[in-house]
C-alpha cells in the first residue's frame, strides 16, 4: 500500500513563492517611484543647480584721433596695437546708470586717478556719473595721449551703481598726480576684494568698422562694483 504524500511541503512552497513575488513587486515599485522623484528634481528650469548665464554690464571701444586733419576718427577695440603718442578717448556704454572711476598710468608710468567724483576741469566733466544705455566718452571734448615710448598702458576701470566711499582718493579731486604708496595699497586691496569672479571680456567684430568689447559678469555679481582692465598696446 503506497503512503500518501504530505501536503505540508506544497503549502510551504506556495507561501515562499508568494513572499518572493511580494518582495519583487515592492522593490520594483520603490525603484520606479524613486526614478520619478529624481526626474522631477532634475527637470530643466526647476533644478536649483541651474546657473544663469553671464550678464552684459558694459561695452567699450577707443576713438583714435586721425593723424591727418580732415580724416575721420578711427574706432578700435583696444585689443590691437596702435601707434605710440596717439591721442584717444574712451567710449563706454553701461546697461545701468552708475558711477565710473578710472585709474591709469601717468608720468613715468606711475598710477594716477584719471576720473574721480571730482574730475579735472580739462576733461569736460563736472562729475563721474554715467547714464544707462547711452554712450559716454572720457574725456569729453578733449583727448588723452598715449606714451611716446612703446609699451602697454593698463587702465583700471571701476563701475558701481552707487557712489563708492573707498578707496578714499576716488572721492577726492583728481589732480593727475601719482598715487601715494598708501593710495596704491588701498586700490590694490579694493581690486582684490572683487577679483574672485572677474568679468569676462568678449571681442565683437560683427561690424568691422565699429569693433567693440563686451564686458560680462556672473548674474549674482551685478550688484557689486565691477572692476576690469583695459590694456592698450602701442608701438
């Protein structure tokens, strides 16, 4: 007589199978739900990691006085060599109104303040305020002259939406005298403060007759003073 097989083994096997199916189902649901959450976080336009592109804060170019009378002034982007001793003036356009300060090489290449809150009368200006969206020339009705000795003249340009309280000499009358050692140290400290994320300059030659340089800054830096250099190579 054959012995009847026990049903206990079949029951245990069925329970194990159900448990496996349940575990697989729960794991699949969790992975699917996690995938949806991750996708939602990284959706373009909603991600907190989205970085805004640099914003144009200014553009500039140089107006060169012609070598011969009767000829039209030339417009250059200050990135090409020009003749030593050339007379010129700066042209700026800022996206917003503010205050412009210029420091550059004076006699014997010693740094001096070209434009402060109290300009030299010969520059044709009574203050250093600049409009937003309009051409601003420095000097006005006059010109600057490059050194007769070949080299590179570096001008430090500072633009701020509100008048600066320091460096102190920027609030004093411009004298076209060399900066003292203390004034140079104060300027160096000020420039270093905003040098961590410096502006980016881009040459724009879309109009060959009117090249210019665009100055762009990170979006989060637009409220801070903007500091950049204009290098003029002459020979």
